[in-house]
């Protein structure tokens, strides 16, 4: 039942004594957007190409490196942190610059490289 606090209290008070009520609290999940997901797989494509391996293999390696069972359950902030960590790691460790999403439209060579056109 969803209602105002007063409606819920009234509903509870109208219940018989032999009824057991269970109350639970849930937070709404802030899932990543489709654009964030596409950007993540673009990053994996860039990294996989650099290392001469498969994108799915690269995804598994990323999960192992960052000790994640899955990336599906990450909330927006966690997913954003993961992406920035990947970008930073490849920049410092391999000298690979991974562009931010707002830089992608300015980079025609990248869209040709990953067949976005």
C-alpha cells in the first residue's frame, strides 16, 4: 500500500489483531544510463585493441583487477568512479589516453576506429 502517513496509520489501525504486518524500507536504485554503458564498452574496445585481446576478455580482466563480481549492480556514482579509475590507470600505466564522452564528437578518427559511423 502506498499513501500518506495518515492513510497508512489509519489502514494499520483498522487491521485485526490476528494480522501480522511487515514493514520494509527500500532505496531506489540509481542505475547507470545506456549512454554510460555504451561509453564503458567503448573504453573496453580501446583497451582491448591496445592489448590485442577480445572486448569480453577485457571486461573480465577489468572485473578481476577491480575485484568486482559484476558491473551491472553498480550505481551511477560507483560506475562513474570505475570509469575514471580505468581512464586514470591506462593513462599512467600505459600512456593510453581514453577520451571523455564530451570529447568523442570532436574525434572523427576515433569513431572510424570503432566503427560508430
